[in-house]
C-alpha cells in the first residue's frame, strides 16, 4: 500500500511539472501573452505610419515637409534615414526598425517635382525690360505684344485691329461674351488726357479683344490675359464690389435690379471697371468688351507713364515712380502704391500668369 501511494504521488508530481513546462513554452511562443501586446505590429505602425503620411503630404503640396530628428538611438537603421522614417516620439523597441528600406521612394518623387517646377515659371514670364521700339517694325503682324517703355509712341486702334486680325483667331472660350464682344464702344465726350484715345472700336473673340487692348496701350498681352482671369474669369457678365449705397450704382442698375437684394454691383465686365471712380466710362464699360478693356488699360498706361503723382500724397508702401508695370496693376486693385493689398493682388496675377490659367481645359465655358 505504501509503495502504491508513493508511486501515485510521483506520477502526480510529474504531471504537474509537465503542465508547468507546457504552459511556459506556450507563453514564450505567443507574443500576445506577454505584457504589452504584439510588439511586432506596433513596430510596423511606427515605421510605416510616418512614411504613409509623408506620401500624403507630398501629393498635397508637391514637396515633403521636414520632420524633427528622432531622439532615440538605434544601431540598425542608418542615421540619414531614421529621422524621416521613424515617428519623433515612439516607445517601441529600436531593434525592430531596420525596415526603412522603402525610404528612397518619396525622395525620388520629391526630386522629380522640384526639378520640373522652374520650367513653368521661366517660360511664361514676360520680359522685365520694356521695349523701346513699337511693334510691327518689320512690316509683319506681331505674334506677341510686349510692354512698351515709357515715352514710346503707341499704335492706333486701327493699326492694332489690323495686326490682331492678321493672325488666325483663337477659338472662343467664353461664349457668354458673344453680344458684348460684337459691340463696339465709342469715344467718351469730354474725356481728357490719355482717355481721349479710348474708343472700344474693335470686335472679335475675347482673346482677340484682350490682345487688341494690350497692343493699343503697350502692355504685355499675357499680363493682360492673366489680370482678366483674376478680375472676371474672362466673363463680361461678372458683377463685383456690391454695396448698399444707391449713389454708387451704375445708371439703370440700382439697388436690387441685378438680382442682389438690397445691393448693387459697382464693378463690371472683363476688368471690373468700377462705376464710382469711372463714371464717364458707363454704360459702354458694361455693354462692350472692347471698351471695357480699352478703358482699363488707358488707366494702366497713365500710371505707367508717371501721371498719377497723387499716389505720393496718400498711404503707400514705397514712393510712386513711372515705369513699374506691376506696381500699376496693384494700383488698379487698391488705389494705392505697393500697400499690402496691392502686393497681394500683384502676387495673385503673377501666379495666374505663371500657370497660364487661360490655356487650361477647364477654363473654357459655353
């Protein structure tokens, strides 16, 4: 009996020891039974997460934002890769981070984007040096109208019309302008100074009209096209600068008449000629595309030639002087010389010029 009890005790002890050994083995084999959960999964998130975010950032902005350097130390990942691959603050073991072998992919994309970008801006910017010679010197119609320097003799309406019509007409991209594009303006009774040249005496497509105005007033035609994008998206039916003061409404367009309850638009057409400050230009600034552009760039040329000396008697960012084409763009918007609002507007037009928005497929409208 005693020997039987001893043997039974030994068997039970062996069984218990075996069970303990099997349990310990299972704990080692399964990482989820260890404190802290699955370190492999967490390490994968720590490595791949920032890389995925970097790709999203790249596609949004065209460039990758720098990340702060990692403060942990690893003996596996190269020091030049770890800063942009590992999240700045992570408590995972550094022995699981040798996976940043995919890092060169965003670097390749970034190189492609940064090398392609300069080509866009350098090929579209107009010359910063105004020409001292009128266009058409060789007898042929100019294919591109450039800015003419201060004091240079300007071509007539008729000469510019002949030059523009000598080049095949571009397809119309704004069908809504059909009536206004086919309507000629007229000379302004009682006009003085450079405004005496304004007549709006041209018809054609929207782009032809903008080229004609650029020719007549000696300004680079692409600058004109870019500004018209910002002002009206090349639409003569654009109505802006709405207000509630009936004395600032154009004749026939009083408060509420144009579908804006309690308001009237002050600015009209391709270049948003503003009625309160250009009353003699109405109603032709509303009805004729050519007159609208003609009037706007007469004002630009007056500024460019140095006529607006009063700009030095009001708030300004610097002293006004003749010969600054972009400064005169800013004045058209703000009525001031290089104030912050003027500079912001100039930057918008320059951005549109660099992108050549008017040549993109989505710019065309019925």
